[in-house]
C-alpha cells in the first residue's frame, strides 16, 4: 500500500468517509496507469474535503491487474461532490484506454475493508470482529515472542512500533485473506 498523499486531519475527522475503488488495468499498461494515478492524486488533493488517498497495488491474492484506490473524505457530502466533479470526470476520460471495464466503488466502514466481495453482501459486524480477533491474536503473540527479546536495546515504543508493522503486514497480506476465504461460507450464512 502506498500513501500517495495525505492532508492533516480536519476538525470533522470523526466523520471521515472512506471509499475503495478498484480498477482492472489493461495488460502492459500498469506503469502508465501508476504514473497517471500519481499525477491525478496530486491534483485531486486540492479538492475541498479530500483528506487522503492510498494506492493498493495488485497482489497474488487478488486479480493480477486489479488496483485499489482508497480515498478518504471529511464527510459523505464531500465524497459525493468529489465523484461528481469535473476533475473526477476528466480523470475517468484520461485513463479510459488504460483500464478494462467499469470502476467498482465500495464505501468502507472499519472492518468491512477485509471482508469486501462484490458478489455478496457484508457479513454481520460480530462475525467480522470474531474473524479479525482470530487473526490478530496469534499474529500479535507470535511477533511479540519473536521480536521482543531481539529488540531490547530499543525504546519500548519503538519495539511496539516494529511489532505493529509486522502484525499489520502479516494480517493484510497473509492472514486476513486466508481467514476470509476459509470462513466464507460461515461469514455469508443467513444465521445471525
């Protein structure tokens, strides 16, 4: 994940809205798309109400040419204004030859980001929380046991920062995708 641009949080940061957009890039156009998105993000960060943008590059877990763009806004009105703006419309035209199909938009609320699936609805929050705990608990335990004895020369805050980096990377790229695939039938079952 690349932090393409970020503004300081505004006074309405408790109402922040996050939207994930996925685009499938045409084969051989990946580098051109990445350069175009960097230029666009630089321009778009001046749009009122935009608080951040992150590029998620394809991984072996998802579609090999599917890029994610996570955008943050002060509130829902700012998000709607951004996606209705000439700036965004012009961006869509600019990359039309670089992408396949239509963009997929998902508004994210916390844990839902791990459980996204365009073909099914979001599982209940309690199920998402349980699966997240199931992933977090062993990952924190393992990284803490492995790293704490080796990092005794660092300040405790730095030790926790290193452990947290390892935990987040392990969860985002390995554990959560595996757990959500493994538990998909239960996550999508009707029982509450």
